């Protein structure tokens, strides 16, 4: 074995780094308790209740979107149970990337991490577009100035550190949940089942009032059903900043998933059942438009949900900035991405990992195509889901004796269900818009080429994922 100075640590192919390499790449330990993790999981996703899901009505009608939502909810529940096990085995900031790194080596980790990165980098751009729509409805001001303000303000807060950022996020999420509850209560007296099925019946195979776009409509609605839950799997990214991750990570994942499933079904039933599916299928602010359809223009109720509903969009926007910064931090620290991206400031926040994707996301938001940005984010998400569930199965088979403080109920059967459903979801995005799907695939291929041609020769030894993999190979 080669010897080296105490002030150095080894990298692949003989390169070296000072021991302060990791000292400059430290997150704030113990900043997040289990309740904040539940709030984090809900905040990642809650914007999906306020906008985006309704585009699935245009793809599959209410029945198609309902079936897709039930299927997707099952996928996410099985996935959350599987990730709870893996996150307690390997509580690092890499989340799904870390699991795949241990299961399948550097390439598997990179493929998973970059798929997650595509999801998290693009999702805020879609949310910014929806924030602009809500602001346009409320204040008459939207567009690029709103998008820019969102990125500047919330990136700035994240630069202050994780504990402060997540506490603010928790408050914003609680306000958003209040808005959803007010909406639900307001819609209950006006629910009429017939309004769920007011979209014109097509000539597609299997078309009916329940499935106006036929059987294929179920499949086409899947990406928008995913928007009800997209990014909840990001809870393990807080592992290195969590208090007692063995207990708090499963509570955060499973608790937030159950809350989100309840909100998704209530919103899907009551919004379309009160205002009509056809009226909401292309809306940029479906909850506000549903209230206006029922209670009329300029009512205090519509204004309240519109104003407070911005909190839901802001909560997801805010928290996904946290998610993409931690994913980039982990990939950069390990050498997969440029190492400067994992440097942290005096508040232990990875500042370049926060700022650079924010600039890219802002530029993408200028397309104003929220529905297409959803498809791009879903592409990355579903690819990562397939790889993470394969990781769970692989680790159960190849390392059955590893310490698992939390064990997935059902074991590999549970993760296999999520795997099959995720694979179906990957293809669903191709059905909705092949051009957008292929464009996102090209971005993914560019990441893969970067690994093959450059970063695989510059991987850092001594990262938590690498050390865990090495120990378990001994």
C-alpha cells in the first residue's frame, strides 16, 4: 500500500488533496429534527396541490387522472418504505445517489445522482411559472420579474444555513396547509359527482364518461399524477443535518407521504367535483379558478386561497432549492461534478451548489411552459426511482447481513412493486410529449458522457459513500 503524508488523502489514479478538503465541505450537524423532516417532505411537494396536477385532466379526463393518482400513490408509498430502510443504513447527504453508489459502484451512483439532479434543478423552474400565474391572478404582475425575485430571495435565505432555512420553510408549509384545508371545506357543499365527468368523450379505445380519453389516457395522466408527490423522496438528502437520522428519516418520509396522499385525493375530488373537470384542465391556478367558478369573481375566499396559496408554491420552490443543493454537494464532494461546487460558506451552506443551478433554473423558467417543465422533471425523477429500487433489491440480495435499523415491510416485494410502476412511469412521459422527453434524455446523456470522458478519473476517496462501499467489500 502506498504511504502518504498525514496532510493528504488519496484520490483515484494517484491524485492528492489536503486533509482540509472535507473540512471545507461540512454541513451543519443536528440542525433538523423529525418534525422538520415531515415538513420538508410535505413542502417539497405541496405546490403540486396548487397547480400542475390539473393538466392530467386534459390527458386522461378525471377518471384517467384518478386511476393514475392511485397507482402513483402506491408507487411512492412503496418507494418511501424502501428508502426509509436505505436511508438508515447510509445516512449521508447523497440520498438516492449514495444508495446506488454502494449497490452498483461509481457509475450506478452517478446515473442515479444525475437523474435526481435533473428532477430537482428543473422542478423549481416549473414552480416559478405557477407562482407567476398566481401572482398575475392576484396582483396583475407575473412573468420574468416574479421568477427572478423568487430565485434571488430564496437562494439568499438558503445561503444563511440549513436550520434557519428549514424553519422558515416549515412555517410557510403550515400556512399552505391551512389554505388547502380552507379550500377543501369551501368545496364540500358544492360537490356534484356529475361535474367530474364533463369532459367530452373521444373516439379512443375504451373511451367513456369516466375515461373520456380511453385507456391510454390513464397512462398519459401519470406524469401529472406524479406532480402530486414529486420530490418527497428528497427527505434523505437532509441525513447529514438530521438529529438521530435512524429514527427521524423514516418518520419524515412515511409521515409526509401519508399527508400528501390525503391532500391529493381530496383536492382531486373536490376541485373538479365543484367546478368541473373541463374548466380546470388548462388552468394555471386551478384552486383559485375553482373557487371563482363556485363563489364568483372577487370573493374574499378566492382572494384568500390565491394569496395564501402562494405559500404552497413558495414552500416547494424553497425546499427543492435545498434538495438540489444537497444533491450537487454530494456529487461534487465525491468528484463526480466539479469539486468547487461542494465548498461551503461560514454558515455551512454549499453556496455554489445553491447559486449555479438557480441561474440555470431561472433561464428555463423564461420559457413559461410549466406543463413541459413538469415532464422534464418527471423524466429525471422516474429514472432515479427505477435505479433506487434496483439498489434496494441489490443490497438485500448482496448484503443481507448489513445493519438495517429500519426494515421495509414486505422487503424486496415492496421495492419491486415500486420498480415496476416507476418503469411504467418512464414510458408515460414519452407518450405525452416525445420531443420534451427526448430533449431531457439528451441532457442526461451529456451528463453520462461527462462521467465517461472526465469525472471517473477524478473521483475522491474518503467520501461517506465510498468508505461505506469499501468497508462492505472487505
